[in-house]
C-alpha cells in the first residue's frame, strides 16, 4: 500500500459553506485543474482525519484563527452509527421500519453477540 502524502494546493477557492446540526461546518473547495497524480493523492485522503489551513491570496496581512478540536476524527460509536445508517438506507426493506427503531434492534443484536463471547469462569 502506498503511503499517504500531504497535499499543498495553491490557487483554490472556497465554495459553499454551511453549518451542520452538531455545530460543525461543511465547506467545499474548488481547485485549479489537477494532474492525475495530484487528484489521486487527494482521493486517498477521502474519509481520513486531516488538518486544513486556508490562507487568503493577494493579501499582505491577515489574522490567523486557530481552531482546536477536542477529538481526532469520529469515535468508534459514531462510526458504527454512521455505518448502520448506510446499511439501513441501502436496502428499501430495512426502511419499512424507522431508522431509530431499526438501529436499536441492530445494536441489541451486536450486544447479544458480544455477551455470548464472555466465558464463564
């Protein structure tokens, strides 16, 4: 497997910026045309926790706003929740039941499976 590389893209533009329910922000970045190797390196970062620095161009002075988050990426429980949602959404048969109820049933099945792995002493 090829090692991940840091990517420094010059001359890009911030597109849509929107706030999400959890207080986080989602934004798009439009790049100039990239070579296949550059776009491939960027694609390898899909779904990975990263750092982002946005520096304005053609400005002599600017103030830096440092944003420190308490966590690095999604927790395992957040990843499981998101994965269960994708599974539920991918099958119309699952959608006959509201997601929260379907998720509770799946979580109970996972808990029951884990409990069966406990060896009595």
